[in-house]
């Protein structure tokens, strides 16, 4: 397990201990839900930075392929958020 995952586990544990946004649920359920939410958000953030990095590299030399790729990354992120019910 890498250090970033350990950090996410600690964040999930902290949220589970506080019961943030999970009224009436068991601690383990809260912990697992929060950990999953943090992982999904982390992945979405990496996707966003990948798109921003490629936009910075090309600096207005867009090709149809590049625009399509960026649109596809955006759509994939939106589908992931909807599928897992994760707000930005």
C-alpha cells in the first residue's frame, strides 16, 4: 500500500469517527463508504490534471483528436461521478 492510500484511509477513519454525512449507519459502513468516495475523487482529480497538463503542452494547437480526447476524458469523469454518486 502506498503512502497516498494510507493518507486516504486516515481521512476516511477521521470522517467515520465524526460520522460526517452518514447518519444512523454502522462505523464500518461509514468507513468503507468514505474511503471509496475519497478514492473516486482522487482518481477524478488525476484525470482532471492529465487533461490540464495536455492542454498546457499544446498551447492552442488543438487538433480534432485532442479536442475529442479531452471531451472523452470529461465524459468519462462525469460517468464515474454519476455511477459512484460522488459530488465534486
